[in-house]
C-alpha cells in the first residue's frame, strides 16, 4: 500500500476542511498524541480501530487523532465500515436479503435525513446489537455512502 503524500493531502483538503487543532489541545497533549500515533503506526499506516483505541486511551477526541495521523503522513487502513477498501465491490443483491429488513429500513431512514454518518452507523449498530459492518453492508447494498468519518478521513 502506498504512503499518504502531498497529492493525497491536497485531494482530501478539497473534500474536507479540518482545523489544525480541532479540540484546541495544549502543546504538551499534542506532543504526547504525536508520540502515541507514531508508536501505533506501522510502515506508514495505522488501522482505523487503532486510531479509535488511541483516542479512548488518551481521552483525546477522535478527530484530533485523525488530524495528527494526517500531519504525520500516515494512511488510515482497515476502516471499520469498509470504506476506502480497495477490494470492496458494489453489492448487486437485494436490499432486504441477508442484511435484514430492520437494518435496511433504518439505514434508509438515516440516508433520507442526510444523517448517514460514521457516528450514526456505530450508534445504530449498538442499538440493534449488530456489528458496524452490518450497517455498512446495508448502506452498500442500497448504494449509499457514509459521511463524516470520526477520524476525519471522509
């Protein structure tokens, strides 16, 4: 997998605008976060769940972790919703097949309200006691895309 480079940063900045320090963290905390993100990264990459774990362990908002990941030039991999996965292909089956009618209808409702975000996908998964990837599958079946990644990737 290739590195997150300047061309990627420019492309992302055209899609999403993030402040340099969304949580208004102190220099000391930013320094500790930088060290933690560097330690969690491997070969220029960091897994989505590792970013979440860092945020939880440090008490720092996920968006700040994501901004630091970008600053360090790391690429986020293994999205917990399957976004930006190279081998992911569009689903061509039925929207109510194996994913369940309730999940499909709830995802449709979120989409119709313009609220199909990463945060809401995880909240819905907790509420329905299913894995977040089940919510992602339902969105993919219906051809919907998630918005507002909690790490700021999209």
